[in-house]
C-alpha cells in the first residue's frame, strides 16, 4: 500500500477524529463540558460522512475501513477512561463495557486471520451499538443516568459479541456477504 | 444561577433537559425510519437464502438492539424531564 493511496480526502478527514481526542480528554478533565461535547459531536458527524466522502472521491478501501474502526474505538476508549478517572462515572461499568469491546475487537482479529486479508468484519448489530455509544458518551458528559446507560450498553454488547463470534467462527470463509 | 449540566440524578440543567427534549422531539423521524427499514429487511429476510439470509439476520438483531436502546433512552428521558420540571409543579 503506497503513501498516496493512504493519503486521500476520506482518510485525512477520518484521522482528524484521532487528533481531537487529547483535546477532548483535556476538556473533560478540566470540566469544560461544552467544548468536550462540541468535539464529541464533531467526531460523530465525521463518522457519519466519511464513508460518503470516500465514495464521492472513489477512494474507499480496507485501510479507510480499519482507520474508521480504530477512530471509533479510540474515541470510546479515551472518553470513557477519562470519564472514569475524572469522576464522571463509576469505573466498574466502564471497565465491563470496555472489556466487552476488547473481546469484540479480538473477534475481528480472528476474522482477519481466517479470511487472510485486512478487512473489517461486517456486523450491522455492532454498528448499531457503535452509533448508540455516541449518545452514551453524550449522556456521560451530561450525567444522564450514566451508570444505567453504560451497564445497558455492556449487556447489549455481550449479546452482539456472542452473535458475532458465532458468525465469525462458523461461517464459511468465502461466504461473507456484501451488505444488502 | 441556572445550572448548565446539573445533576447527580437529582435535577437537570438546560443541557441535560435539552438532551431529553431532543430524544423525544426526534422520535417521529426516528420511528418512521425505523419502521420503514425494519419492514424492508423483514421482507428481504423472508426471500433471502444462504449468506444474504445470515447478513439480514444480523441486520434484524441490529434493529432489535436499536429498539431496546431507543425505548430505554425515551424512558430515561421521560424520567429526567419529570425529575427536572414536573416534580416541581
């Protein structure tokens, strides 16, 4: 993969989501809630539109898919760990939720090893949870029943992870369907 | 001074209340999109076979997950609005 293929408009836009993470963590730690919310919403909006940008500029590819997934995971990790460390939320549900997320990520590594190429495992249920996690992060910042929201997401994540692992480990390697 | 975030589950400032109002006010759009897509995927699931059927099964689990999340969010939003305003009436 050449540098030119990696440096395309979609990947540049997506990578800005990683750049704002330290600022968001600092904003949370210093209780600048509005700034943290603005950065969170920026990251969410970019996540919504980066796929469209990739298709518009005809530069969609496996690296961009992985960068998108890594940006999501980085956002969830940084915001939730910062929230737990700085007292926005009880660390126990955060640890359980992030633990389920790590098991989810390991499943994707297993999928890559099974199919023999770098690709993001397609899980609509997991995408649905990822989208909802943005709202949970907003809830964390606004103290909107935080522990209840994080525990609920943990339970749903475990259900989806079990379902995804079943698909990863039982589906024939060549039968991965495109999204309908 | 009117609190910005408020909380500890005993009250709500304008941002927290605004989040609850946002969840309720966006419900008509979310519900319409939700019903349209679920009906579309259920119909496709009935006809699909093989890998496409497995993919649609995953989509339907995603919709079920989304339904739980939406219903849970609305419940908490209702409770938050009640805690913030109605209980003071």
